[in-house]
C-alpha cells in the first residue's frame, strides 16, 4: 500500500471514530441510565417524628422561664410548688387550702406515685393547677448511669417543667431535660417542711424569705404533711393581704 493511500485510510478511520463518539453521547443524553441497586436506600434526613427510643413530651414546647409571663409588669406574685406526690391524703388537703384562699400551685409529681394514685393528677389540673415532673422514683440523677438517668427524665410524668430530685443537676442532667422537651425548675425559698420543724417555723420561713416572683418549695408527699397544710393555711391570707397573688407556673 502506498503512503498516500495509507494516509487516506487512517483519516477515514479517525473520522468514523469521532462520528461514533458523537452519536453515543447524543444517545446518552436522551436516555438516562437505569438506577443502580443503591437507589433503594432512603436518604439520610432528619426523621419527621422522634425515634421511639427517645420519646418527647407532647404537651408543647417549654418556655425558658415558666414564671416570666405570669410575673410580667413587676406583679407581686409568688409561685407555690409541692414535691413528691401525689398523695391520697395530703394532696387533696392542700388542694382544699389552695381553693379556700383562691390560690394555685404547681405539683412536681413522681411517676411512681402518679401510677399508684390515679385520678389525683386530673383533680389537680381541674382546679387550675399545673403538673411538673419530679422523675419516676426520686433518685439523685447525677449519680445514675446515662440509661437510668434518661429513663427517669423521659418516662416520668408528662409536663413542660422538670425539677431534679434534691436539686441535683449538672450539664448531662440539664441536657436530658432539654432533650425531653422540658425546662429545669428549681426554687428560691425552702422552708424545709419535710423535716417537720413545726407549723410556725415553716410559716415564718416563708413570710420572712418570700419576695416577688419567688418559687416556694413545699411537699405534698413523702410522709406526714400536716404541718405543711397548716402552715399553708396561715401564710396564704397574710401574703394575700400584702397584695400577692398565687398563679400556677406555665408547666
């Protein structure tokens, strides 16, 4: 074959290759490839509902401070709260005193007590009070394993407010409270009524230390609360005469 003929032949082959490539590209654009076997995998996106292993409270989003809106405008308000119930003897008696003086309160309940005494939660709410969670069994949360702490916080009474037992908290406890859709609520005034120091001692402590917007810690469970009931009956009319009102926290 002459050099001239070989060159012509080579040029023809090159042109054929280019034309074939252009045709293949055009076909590729008009007919997209079939999905691969990986296309059935669900994209990694945030789930629309929380996973069942970490339930979220369903009562609504908590507020940063469940007392703020109720005390707006520098109102003279005090927030009474009761821990460790509900108790079939003392909770109804406290409700009776609150009703007598036109007062409301927030009851930080234990899941165990709530399960043992059904119906009291509904009675508390029906009378204009609110419910806070105080865990299930009243452990010191800062001393628990992560799983046990999670259970006590997430599976306790339904609320937007959580009070850690003994006031024992740390960043892990607060993170779990927040993840459960609640706000941590402690207190300002503790008359230590659980020690039963006497009716007048409890009353004097409240009257001496309670100031505008304070949260007062008392108990409706955990033992004999007759002193608490009597002290509450003493202080409410005195504080009311001073211009205080007693709303339940936004829990």
